[in-house]
C-alpha cells in the first residue's frame, strides 16, 4: 500500500473543511466593531458615488438637450443637485451623523455647473 498513512498517524483533514473537534473561535467585541465600521464606510462610499454618477449623468444630459428645451435643461440641473444633496445626506445618515451638515451644500455643485453650461 504505497500512499496510505501508517495506522499510528491521524488522518489529516483539509484546511478548508470544518473540523468538528475544533469549534470556531467567537469574534471579539472589538473585531465586530471594526467590521461594522468598515461596512459603514463601504456602504456610504457606494451610496455617495452611485448618486454622484447619477447626478453627473443628469447634468450631461441637460447640456446635451436641444436649446429650445430650456425649461427641461434647467429642471434636470436642479434635479441633479437635489439628488446629490440627498446622496450626501444619506452618507451622513449611514455614519449615524446628522444629515443636515454644511457639507451637504456641496451637493448643489452639479446644479451650479449645469446652470453655467445651460444658461
């Protein structure tokens, strides 16, 4: 029997399988807090960047519209700013901070840029 283990050695279990004789170690409170903090940052970055891309797309679309649709161009620029304000507020809320921060006013930047190109 070439390849089999001698009878006195225990059979090695693959590392990726669950070992019923060695239960998993419970994570500490600090580990759980660290994990929660990372999850919050990932979620807030995803929310803010997704809505920022939506807002930028709305501004680009407003600029690309025909000149005779002036009301629609202005409306899309305003909607882009409102969307980014809401996105930034959501980012603050995910971090359990007040969504009414002066930083949220940066969300009006797409409106200003859009109106500069549109008007």
